[in-house]
C-alpha cells in the first residue's frame, strides 16, 4: 500500500468514521471535520455526503478498510526504513 500521511485531525475523523460512520457527536468542530472529510476523500480512504453542512453519511472505502487493517494504530510512515547507512557512520578505513 502506498505511504499515506495523516494529520491528527484526519486520524480522529478516520477513527470516528470507522467506528460510527457519520453519526453521533464529533470530537472536533464541524468546520475541522468537513476539512478532514474532504482530505480523507481525496486520499481515497472514505466517501461522505453532506446535507446542510452536516455529515449525513460517511463510510470507509475498500482502500480505507485495508489501510486500517494494515495500520490499526494509524502511524505515519517514516523515512528511516528507506535510508541506507552512510559511510560517515562506518568505523572502517578504506
């Protein structure tokens, strides 16, 4: 799966959608929720429907379900897995 970086607010909204869909009180102000919903939809993790500025329906896409299944703690990707050791850190002399 591609490396997807999520902000703290996007993680809160993604967890809420995974557990409750678009129902119930949100932990964030509605403006922040709408922004996070839009960004998560652009990343392909959810789809949602708004009605008079209220989230009526929000659901995970297949990609979103897979992302949560593979990354249940929603940790952001790091670069350290891709960086090779530098020669500067080596104690060997050439």
